[in-house]
C-alpha cells in the first residue's frame, strides 16, 4: 500500500477518535469541548504540515524512481521545500543528467560503429547467442555471395549456400585463417566472439586479400612467362633454322620425301609452340583500362548480336533479365565487352546440344551474372579454374580465363565462377562501389 494511502487512513482514524471523544464528552463542559476542538484543529494542521514535509517528498522521489525505471531521462524533479528531500532531488537530477548524457554518448558511439561497419571494406557478420545471423555489412554480402541481407537474416552460417561460409566453419572459435575460394578469391577470416549482457556472441571478420595476393602472383607468372617465352622462342628459332637447312639438304637426296615431311611437321610444331607462348605472353601485356561511366545494360546490349551468333546452331536460348534502372559503372567498354563475350562463349561451349544461358544485371549493388545449365564445374576444377595453362577443353590453352581474370582485376571487380546446388553454373561479377 502506498504511503499516501497509509497517511489518509491515519487521518481518518484520528478524526474518528476525536469525533468519538467529542460525542462522549458531557455538553456542560464547554471549556473542555473547546480545548478538544482546538487540539483537533492543531493536529490537522500538523498533519498537513507533516504531509508536505515528509509524505509529499517521498511521493515526488517515488515518481522519480518510476521515471528511472522507465528509462525516461529527459525529465527532472522539482524541489519540494524540504531541505533533506531537496538534497535527494538535486542528487537525482544530477544522476538523470549524467544518465541522459551517457545514453546520448552510447547512442552516438553506436551510430559511429554502425557507420564504421557499414563503410568498412572488411566483411562483418554478427550472430546472436544461438549463432543466427542478426547483422552484416555490404562487404560481407558481397564476399559471401548470398544475395540480400533479408535472405541471410535468421540463418546460421552452416545454412548459407556459400563456399566461403562453408570454409569458415572449419576455423576454430577465436582463431583466424586464410581461405582460398577457387583460384580467384583469397580471404583472411576470423571467427571471434564479443560479450553482450554477459553472454558471448559470435561474429566473423572477413578481409579480402585477393588484390594483394593476385598482384604478387601476377608479377610471379609474368616473370615466368617472359622467361619461358624468351627461352622457347630462342630455342624454336634455332631448331626451325636447323630443320630448314636439313630440309634443303634432303631435297637433293633420293627417297627422302618421308623424312622431309617429318621435318616439315616438326617445323610447323615449332611455329605452333612459338605462337602459343607468344599469345600467352600477350595476356600480361593487356593495357590499363581507360575507365569512363557507362550504362552496363547498354554495354551488354551492344554485344547481343555476338551472343546470338555464339549460341546459333546449338539450340541455346538466351534469357535477358536486365535491371529496369540504369546501372552506371566505371569500365573500359572495349575490354569489358571482350570479357563478357568470352564468358558467354565458355557458357555456350559447356552446353552440348540444347540449353539456356541467363544474363542478369542488378543495380543495387551493381552486379552482372551470366549463368548456364551446362555440364557444370566440379569442386576440384573450381579450385584451379583461373590457374595459368589450366583448361578443361581437350585443345584448350588456358588463356581465356586468365584474360578475363586480368581485365576484371584491373577494373577492381570481384568475381566468382562455380556451379550451385540448382545445377546452374554462375559467373558473378560485382563492381566496386563509388
């Protein structure tokens, strides 16, 4: 029961006692009656004074406690005119101001951290106590290649259809490791926890090392290719020169046609080897792209006729799923058109007789996806698909995908090529944010 109610009961009880005394008092003792009535009035005045000095301050402080309970730090208490109580009121008001400032500071910090996480080039995935995803930034969405946040929210990391997510599962809690997805993407992943309300919450940090590692690898294979090209061309030049001399000498000999034919084959093979290594060396001589703002949908539209020619004769249907809004990206249209033509060519070659190729663009974030329902890529091939000299084609030289990789890297695009659970092989290209 509240203190005000108890005080009211006390007043009623006192009035009842005084009323009973007056009723039982003899009427002829007027002096005693007046004294009793005066005592009653004095008691009532004292009770009013007691209420204002004791009960009201407690009531005011109680209201302050309710504000504190509701975490309403915007209001303050007024003085009640009682010295001891006003000291408590002043202390309460100072505490409320400090709590208000602290809340504002925490809110500003949280906003700053939210902006920092959102703008961070590192992928950040935050989970709840049960390991369900509650938050992630755009960088994580791009690295995990899982669509939108709405599609990820509430899922556990093992439930994500992402090779990077599956690789993260093998990292121990509190540890970091380098993960390589296919041959084109390299990440530094950390599986960590933070304390929230006394409970550990897991979160994942993903740092892309692709550009640094790729730059180092590029320098390495450029050097190797130049050395190989130099040695092969010098060697083949000497061999062909010698074989030509031998061939001329054999012309004067009888029954030397078979031998001269064999020499001709050897010379042609030497020239073929020289052309191959020269073509491969040209990959590392790709000029820097001259970037300018282009509409991605328009660039793809310019290649439509090439795509149709690549698919002609194989009963391949092209499906265009273009974004309604223009997609402005900074690209070298000439180089990029060569990239998409090569990708569609590879997709068409992976379909034996009849199939579908889907070309899809997305505006936010800027993305291009070329998918096909061909024979697909197994996990072993996926890990080596962008390796120099590697090819799944019987007569392939392993140059096409290196060319694509080199141009996309120079455009600072992230990309992936793999076969998904739905049977579609998707080449996804994500463009850097402005």
